[in-house]
C-alpha cells in the first residue's frame, strides 16, 4: 500500500485526537527509524521517552520471541514467574517493597491515587481523601489522572473532573505548605516536569516536599513515568535528591515499548490494597513482564543510566553552544537525557524542520523543544543531532 493512500485512510478511520506528522514509520534499529518511503531518521524522541534501549534491541526482541512462544497471558487468578521476578528486581533496585502492575502510565498513577486514598482513609481518618498536585504537571488522560494533571488545556471539555485535587505552583514549597492540611492523603509530583516543558526544580524542592509530607502525615507519590529507568542519569530521578517516595509510578521505558505500568510502594502502604480491592486484566502478564525483565536487567547490567548522564552532558554542552549562537534559544535545561530547549518562537516549526532534515525530536508545550533519545545514544549521534538542530535554529532566526 502506498504512503498517500495510507495517510488518507488514517484520516478517514482514526479518531482525530492526535496531531500526527505526515510520515509512516515502518522499521527501527537502535537509534534509527525508517519511513514507508525509505527515508532514514535519527530518533531523538525515543517514542516519547519509551525506547530506552533503542529500537529492536536484541535482548528485548529475544525476550518477546521467547515469551510469545512460551506463555502469552494468564489471568491474575494465578501466579506467573516473570511477574514475580520483575517485582523482585524492581524492589531490589529501588526504595520499594511491593509492586502492582498495570498497562500504562495513567493506569499506574490511578493505582497510586487509589492506594494513597485507601491508605489514608483506613489508617488515618475517613475524611483524609484529598490530593495536592502541581500546576503544569502531567499525570495522564484517564479522568482521575487528568484531574491530577495541572494543565487546563488537557482538561477542557472533559469536566466535571474528579473532586479532591488542589494544584499549587511547582517548585514552590511555601505554596505547598499552605495547601497541605489534615485532609491531604498524598502529594503527587514529577521529579522533573516532562510534558510541562522539562522544568527542573531547585535542588531543595524534593527534599522539602518530603519534609512537608512527613510533617503532615501525607504520602509522597513520585511520578517517575518519564524520568525513571535511567532517563535522568540515575536509575530513578529521586536518587539525585537524596530522598525516597512512599509510592512511585513507572511506565514508558520499563518494557522498551511493550505497554506496561507499575506502581511501587512500601509494604505498610501496600497492605491497604487487600484482595479484590484493585486489579487489571492485562496487568503483569508473563509476556510483558518477560520483556520488562529483559529491559530492566539490561539497563542495570550495562550501566545505561551512566551513559545517559555522560551523553546528557555532551548534549547539554553542545546545546549551550547553540544557545550562545542563536538568539531564539532562551534556555537549555534538563538532567541526563531529558532535555528542554526553551525558544522565543513556537517549537512546532523547529520540530517539523528537523524531521524533514532527518532528525526526530519532540516539543513539550508551545515553545519548548524536547530531546529524549534512547539512552544508548552515542557521541556521533549527538554530534549529528546538534548539527541538524543548529541548522534549523539558524533558519528560525531568519
Ligand atoms: C510524567 C507522566 N505521567 C504520566 C504519563 C501518562 O502515561 P501514559 O501515556 O502511558 O498513560 C506521562 C506520559 O507522557 C508522563 O510523562
């Protein structure tokens, strides 16, 4: 089937909720993807911070093949070894003691919110049901996580939202202190706001949030859906801050592109979710857990977060040099391989121009260009990406 016909069918048969670029991607290998007309692209979007080990990594592909030929699905009425091994590996490499598996980031956050509310109602007070979240945050598209999300543009038209969410400015401990009270079940924040424009808080922010939660008896939920699995140069972004959450949500890169979400927590918190209180048909199937196990064990064994830190530095240095040359760049920020370039002009034309020149990048909000390449990225890839981005920024400047 030719590209033009497929694009026509896409418009005719899909719901129109995605603003997709007019290309059809058909194949991937490592840092590169190819479209249906045979054009090659360097992928610095990584499927929205998902493909941490690059496209079609041999260990991931091997795990997919093996799991598909062994046992694809069993219900949660039974145990399955890959889910047990994956939960164990996640606990051994994080603060957590218990794990719940779902299928997406939104589902991981839904589970976190439900868990925190049930924990607070049963252990603290029956009216302790509220959440404090941050302005400009992004936590997902289900009604619950949309209500946690602090960006009205995503909520518009879907009201009424779920009650019980207060929003305060991000990186503002005073505002958070004023918002938390004895009805607060939990505070939910991202260690770095990804969709909101790659906003990195001050170093004392997360430790301050931790202290405020402790003082009020509220749980701290860290949404590491975008920042987790090595993206920021450590396995978990909370490690930079020297604190631990009570609940953490993970998704995106956990199975390198196979859908999965995980809600991690301490054992005393988890005990609020008794048998039958929560569940998901596809959560933790042997198939997806085998793939996640292959992904996470490779990330750990090959010290992938360290590469993210090194290559992040490399990119930052190059981007700062671009910023010094091109006045349209107002700010360069990020950690590891989650990097934002704030422009004085709209980001979308730069993203489009880069794509036409063979580089896939992302936007995050109206004026921020976001880079979230696979964490296996090498120096030569960074040099190529910087060259293309530099040339496209020069055009923007006129
Ligand atoms: C921080 C954060 N939380 C939650 C989500 C929602 O994840 P999903 O799209 O898998 O539901 C995202 C997705 O971009 C995210 O970046």
